[in-house]
C-alpha cells in the first residue's frame, strides 16, 4: 500500500500541509499566516492583513491610508522580522493596498 493514499488516517496538520502545498506557492501563505502575528505584532496585525505573494513580493491590505504609510516606512524591518520568524518568509518587498471599508 502506498503512503500517498488519502483513505488512510492522517493528522489534520498533515492534510492541511498537503492541501496548501497544492496551491503552488509551496505553502508560503500558510506559513505566513502561522507567523504573521508574532512577526508584525498586535497593533500592525489589527490593521494589516497579508493578501497574496507574487514573484517574491508580499501584498498586504490595510484598513486606513495612514497604515499604508506606516508599512512603507517599516518595510525593511518587517521583512527582516518575517524572515527571522521563518526562512520561507523571505520577500523582496511589500506592496500595500488600502482596502475600502
């Protein structure tokens, strides 16, 4: 019997990892969401949400134009903190989108 069979009992973590790896980003968004709060802190977390990753650039939604400015100002520090949280979170930049409320 192959270990790739889906009809055998699996842990939820194992199933999620398999599903996420099928998205084509090698699980980067899943990993990002796992480490986001710790890397950016509560205040930023409350106003900024990761949206997607395109060509090594992290796109985030913010809830106010002031947060767009703040994220642009903190970009280098945030990139360092994300990479320190997990080596797969190595982005070349952050693009910010102000989400309409």
